[in-house]
C-alpha cells in the first residue's frame, strides 16, 4: 500500500507536505503511510482515494486498475 501511495503522489508531482495540508493530517503520517510503517484508518483510506481520484482497491493493491484504466 505504501508504494502505491507514494507512486500516486509522485505521479502528480506533489509533496508529502502538500498532501498532508490538503487532507488535514500530519506530514509525518503521510510519510509513514508511504513507508508502510503505519496503516491508515478506513476513513483516511477513503480520503486518500478521493484525493488521488482512484479506488481504495487500487491503493490496497487489490487491482492494477486506477481511474478506470489499467496501470502499465
């Protein structure tokens, strides 16, 4: 999951600081999610999926499809 979150953030040229500000969370939490040190709550997972315009399944690694298109 952490790799997917980092990939999504970097593909949009965003910083962890920006993501944390937009979602109202601590920057260190965003970084911990990306490193796989922490697991977001269901509520936070949904917020992340909405922010990145993808599905929770994609973030969780259950599918390779994001935004209705296959990831290459």
